[in-house]
C-alpha cells in the first residue's frame, strides 16, 4: 500500500476505504453499514457492528496464539519495581476485576471514574470496564480535588477506582484524602470507592463506602466480554482546557478499534510481537490510544512506565528502558526531550545504552521546535517524527505514515494528513486558502472513525465548539498552513497568532528561532500590547544549566536572529530570562494564560498549572516591561 493511493481513496470514498480496514477486526457482528450521516453534521461509523474492545485487546490476542507473549511491562523506577504480564495473565486479572465491577452493580453504559497513578491496575481497570460495557473516565492523578469533583459531577460514575498514593521521584502523594475531599465537593456520589493499597502509603477506608481492591478482586469471579454496538461509548476523556467546565470527549468502541489498528500499523509501523512504548500517563488521550488500547489490540507488548524523563534517577532513564526491553518504537512529548537535553546537551547518556532495537521516535502534543528535533536526531541516531493530533481525534491527524510506502517526511512540518483526514485551511471568512497561506486548520467532514462525535451529556456543546464555526468542517482550533506538497505546519492555537502592525505573525515561528540559540532550554513568545503596533512579541526564555550569558547579550543575539530570519516586521525586540514557564501537568506551556497576563487581562490560574508560583515571576517581568515603556 502506498501513502498516496491510500490517502486518495480514503478521501474519494471514505466508506469503502474504512469498510476494508474494519474487515481486519474480529467483530462479533461485522457491520453492514459503514457510514451514516446525521442531519446535524456528525456521522456514525459501523452503526450495526458489534464488538468488544477488551476482547480485541486480550482474548482475541490469546486466540491468535499470543497468550504467553508479554502484553504489559510495568517499569517503575520510583518504586524500584519491574513486573511483566503475559496476555493470559492480563486477561485473567481483567476478567476477575470485571466480575467484581459487575458484582458491585456496575452495568453496561454506567460511568466509572479511574483516578490512579501509573500502576498496571489502572490499565486493568480500563479494560475491565470495556469488558462489561461500562464507560471509564480516567482522571489524571495529579488533578486536585476540585477538578476531580467537576468530573465526578459530569460523568456521574457508579463507581470510583483509586489507589492510596502516587509517587514522584522525591515524594509520596496521597490520593485518598483528595478523593474524600472531591466527594465532599461533588453533588453526585458513586456507590462505592475501590482502593488499591500501595505499601508507600496506606489509605484509611471509610466503612460502607470504600473497599480494599486486592481483597475484593481475590473474592470475585471472572466474566467474559459482552457484545457492544460500535457506537457504544468506550470512554470519556476530559480535555485539558485552561478555563471553564471541562469537555467530556466521548470515544466510541467501533471507530476507535478500527482507527487504532490502522494507526499502529500504518502510522507507527508496529507489527504484532513488537515492543511499543507510549510515554505518557493513562490520564491523557495518549495513555488510552498508545499505552492501553492501541498496542494491545495490535498484539504488541506495551511498556507501562511509572517514572520521569529525568531524576528517576537521571536523564538516561528513557534509554535504559529502551535497551532493557528492546523497545521498537516510542511516542513522547517534546517537553520531555527538552528536559533531557537540558541535562545532557551533548547527548553523552545516549551512548551508554544499546538503542539498536529502536526504529523511530514520534513526538506530538505541542510544537516540536527544530532545534530539539535536530538535537534528538543527532544524539539518538534515529528518525524523529513530528505528528499532530488532539484529544478529540484520538489518533494522529497528520503524521509520516511509516508503515505505508512513499509517505515522505519533512522536518519542520508535522507532516501530511493521515488517510481519512481531509485537512484544509480557511481564512476568517471561511474561504479556502492556498498553499503557504496561514489560517484556521479544519478537517472536512466526515471525520474518520475514532474521532469524537459528541461530548458526554452535551451534544449541543459539541456542535457549537467544533462544527458550527465553519459548516461542513471540523474546527481544530489550531492555526497554520499547508505547503504546496500538502505538508502541514501547525503554528499553534489560533489565539497564539499575533497581529503586529497588521501583519499576522506566528509566535510559534519565533519560538522556533529563539529555541535554536545554544543557551536556551525552553521559551515562549507572547504578544504584549503596544500602543502603536497593536501587539509586539516578547520572548520569555529559560536558560540551560550552567549558562552565564547576560540578559542584554542574549537579547541582542536573539533579536538579530529573528530579524534576520523573519524580518524587521516581526518587531521582536524584547527578551526576558525567567526561571520557569507556566505549564500544565502534561507539559504544555500555558500560552493562553501568558497572553492574558501580557494583555493585563484578568485571568484565573488554571487548575492544570503545575506550580502557581511561576505566574508571579512572569507577572513581575511584564510589570517591569510596562514600567520601562
Ligand atoms: P491535547 O488535546 O491536549 O492533546 O492538545 C491538542 C493540541 O496540542 C493541538 O490542538 C495542538 O494545539 C497541540 N499539538 C498537538 N500536537 C502538536 C504538534 N505536533 N505540533 C504542534 N502542536 C501540537
């Protein structure tokens, strides 16, 4: 299969293309209907098909002869634990946990909240829900009680699963007090709370409501998977928004299974038996698609890592794991690679490990600056691919499809649209733009299988947020352009585009240039108000350890570089050194917040912020700028 042929077919005749892909799955009932359009612009994929995602991930793999293959490798430098589960062992654990859920009264269609650290029981909990048709919603373990309460009230779970604690490299975080507080704040109450006791901190159980996980599972009987309709929800994933009520993205069983089979094989080039490492947390969409469902449904071994890129114990941690488990492919966010680079700028630590099993490295989640890209490629000696997707899509929109011939890669771009995604660029009035013209990146409907078609309990909000602004298109919220060969360049959220004297400029583009400076570990460029020009850019930079360049010297060099690369029209004249940039816990720089601070607009520090003190420093920098001007 060539990339171009697949892509063209997927756009010209999506139903025929995806019917063929769906044929590869072990359905309980094969769908006769592939694609049905709803009057509101959404679509139903494989409407009359029946399947079970847990069956596809476990039982079916065993039937294919992979029962004794390792399904999951748990590697936890924070607890010094290494543990493996074969497909049979994982199926047995999951079947018993599913039996327990049912004994506790969880029914098909019920919500279940999973608030857990990176322990294998979190994956088991997801798969156990899928086995009986319950709808899981994993809430990232780092979220505070208030955020957990918001999700409890939205998902209205029958049951909440948690663990006594999570672990950082230097501390134990008790989860149970957070759960107790969240349940005090929430209006909705799950019937029961199942608590996994970890030896690092034991939780107090509340009589009548809380159950000990290990004891309850030991007493439960295993249950088989149930047949579900393709359109039945598999999970709810709340998006990491910076303000307001979280959006509950709903993923359907059928579309998800078809999409992830396609993605693992044709985008990531993985085959059954390969070892795959999705470096993320189960609390994010990557954890669902690339730690649990994608690899297991494709017969791969999945690495489940409870650690960090650095400090567990050092910046060689990833390379140790790759060598130890002979990892063939991995996914990671650029922020992790920047953290590694900060500690190992010369890439010395890569050389200590045998990385020969690794075929390629995929990065996504935020803009991959070309400096980090080049450094990683040089240090690892591997192909490094940028690709772009969102919680809403659940799988990549643009990527090099390394499993398809002639996919082509272009550094600097997040690559071409994946088969199924008709990516276009529109101007503010909704007109199609041509090559190299910047605008709003949209996807012509129908979205391919796997993409969310609704929000949990609020379909109207889905339509409003994603389909209304440009009829016939899904609105990604990202800005950018396509070049003449169809390679996509994501320049950031549409609100990251700044307007300097009437010129539309991407702060992402400037960041890319700034990040190339050898002294810089990380940076953000924000638009600050300017009386004459509307907005002017400001570079906020974090220096690499040990750099002793003065702020003035650095500013002069960066200003010269942006002036040379983009031009004087960018008006990039200001650079300030800061200790840290405000980020979400998943590592995304909080650009919308930076923009508000820069604009002197009121803002509420988002709950996803990892350290509120960082904002105070930025506010100070901006205040001193304002005084100086
Ligand atoms: P999330 O749903 O939290 O994963 O965030 C999705 C958003 O992250 C996208 O809409 C983009 O703004 C950004 N993003 C993801 N991947 C990339 C990428 N490869 N390059 C630039 N931005 C990205």
